[in-house]
């Protein structure tokens, strides 16, 4: 390996991506990969530095194979960094050729699947490519001020028809306006009780911006995001796809009038990937109650009719409803047997019960169980205590953000 990677030596574009800039780290990364048996990768990466585009693609494919060679947690972190590095090289060649869409696609894959070492390089490169792409000004579509969710009042009777049995008849979740930190700590956090908090998100830029298709398209249209297609992740026909944000928005608009399976951008750390969208949200102060550490921020964006089946998570959760409405049903964490969790380790936090179509013979205990539920309206946040079971159905086009956090004692438990 002769020196750290530099800008592309081929191509005719006058600008070069500053990738990867971490010369010393890049060198030692390649050494570690060689030490892990990745000689072929290191050779291809060296050829990529020397200007060979197909070597860059080959290096990326090799790292990709390593990322898919076993369960995610068993992948050596060095291979995730190796994947990012190869994505940076591939992007550099596309950029040099003026292929900005392809360059952004490669950088996004590095951000989605890659490690932490070269994240800054990936973000810097995204900025540069995006600004060049804007100069080329290939319009991503003009939605002429169209809103994601038009302001039509929801007919509660119509809504009830599509909700699971006994919805909104059992205990409703408390709704509290302007809830103080002390009130949240005393009445909900310490007692492990869900609550809907109203009047707490008016200052988020997202509240005014994200309902506009033109805005979303201009900040994220040509970015690649992972989406889920199918009824839900427990169904056999469910799959994941990578699409551009524009294509995803277009699919959501057409979904409005058809009965095709919804496409859902679910549980994706979108704000680590797209900085402009990160600037539109605010971390709720409630997340720091109890001395906790934020574990992850995720986006949940999709059309009406997406369903996240009954499951629980190990963390405290504030689910913030930015655009649209969702129906949410909650069962206490103490219920285990009654909700029939799957026995496989991977799915043991999910219930086998399909709340939309309960099989009363197979799951008799669930029928009469008490639960809490609510319709989470735009501008409201729901606190879900750790391990509380939740089922979520979007009633309109919907964009939510979840904030998961734990305090130290809890993180070491889970
Ligand atoms: O909004 C959804 O579809 C599911 C949200 C969820 O499960 C969570 O925030 O933990
Ligand atoms: Fe969840």
C-alpha cells in the first residue's frame, strides 16, 4: 500500500472529493484489514487510490460480503470501516464523472452500513456532492406546495372501523399539557406509566417544515434510504429495499388511492444520515430525566395504514408525532404469558398475537386483557416506559421520531 488514499486521478471534474482525509487512520485501517485476512481488499483499495474505478467497486463488494457473512453483531468493526472507505472511493469516481446521483447513493450506503471512522468524510462529501448537484439543478419534482397530510378532520367512526377490537373503550392514556420535568418524573417516569404530552413541540422547525413535499424533496430527495415493504416485519412477504427519498415520497402519494402494501421508512437513524433533517428536531428534555443517556433516535415515516405489531423495547421511549396521527395500544410490561411472545431469541420481544385479527382459539388469554390506548395527534409526544408492549397503526400519512434512552443501571441490565 503506497500512501494514503487521495482524490481521484481520473475523470474530468474539476472538484475532488476530500476522501478519505484521515490519512493516518486510513493507513492503519488497511493494515488492520490485512491482519484480518483482507489482503485482497487492501490490494483493491490501493488500486482504487491509483485511479482504478473497478478496483474501488470490487473492494466495496468484498467489504459488503463481509458485512453479510453472519449475524450483524459478529461482523468485525474494521469491515464496516472498510466498507465506508470503499464507498468513498466509489463516490469519488462518480463525482469526477459528474454522476452526482450515483455518488450520493454510494456515500449514503457508507453512512447506512459503514462504521464510525470515516463518517465525517462521508458527511463532508455529501455536502460537496449535493451542492454540485444543485448547481446542475436537475429538478427533483415540483409538488407545487402540496402537503403530506391535507387538513381534513378525521371521522372517528371511520377510524374505529379499522382499529383492533375494543379500541378506545378501555383505559385511555393520560394527556398532560405543558408537563413539567418534576411532574413527568414523579407521576410517570418513576411509576412506569405512559403519558401523552401535549404543547411541547411547537418550537421544532420540523413541525412547520415536514408537512411540505417540496421541502422534504429539496433537502433529501436524492438521498438513499432503507424502507420496509409489506404488511409488517412478522409477515413472510415482508422485505427491505433501498430507494431514493423522492421515489419513496412518490410511492406514498400513490399509495393514498391504491390498496398496495405500504412502504414504511421504519426505525431508521435518519438523523445520523441527513444532517439537514437533524437540524429540524429537538431532543426533548424529558429524555434526560433520571440521568439517562440517549441510545438512539429513529425516524418512522410512512403512509396511512402502516402497522408496527405488538412488541416491547428495552429502553424508555418518547415517540414524538411530527406529522399526522397514529393509534397506539399499550399493555404493561408485567404481561408476558398473556401476550404469547415468540420463543426464538430474535423475536422474543414480539407477540405472536395479530391484534388486527386475533385468533381467539390459539390466544384466548389476550381477549379480555386490560390495556391503555390513545390517538397520538400531530404535535404530541407519547412516553412509553421500558418493556411496555406497544402496537402502532398510522391513521394518516405520518412522520414520527422516537427517542430511546436508558440510565446506566438499566443499560447494563439489557
Ligand atoms: O411508530 C411506529 O410504527 C412504532 C414505534 C415504535 O415501536 C417505537 O418507537 O419503539
Ligand atoms: Fe417499539
